């Protein structure tokens, strides 16, 4: 029984390793995670805007003597 499992697993590895097709990875945008990555990128953009606004506000406060 053990020899059959070993032979079957070796055969499947050989067949999978000898595949002629060149599988290219799918672009991330076309996967389930694509929308999540877009949301993260958008959040990073919002974060940058908020940080820039905070810097400007701090600069105004500092210039007003506060």
C-alpha cells in the first residue's frame, strides 16, 4: 500500500514538473485582492492629504505665535 502512494505521488510530481504551458501569474488587479489593494492605496492618499493639512495648520499656528 505504501509503495502505491509513493509511486502515485512521484508520478504526479513528474507530470506537474514537465508541463509545457508557461503559466504567468494573474495581475493582482484581476484577483479577489484587487479591490482591497485599491482601497489601501486610496487610504494612503487620504493619509497623505491629512498629514499635509496638519503640517500647514501647525505652520499657521506657529506663525501666529501659538
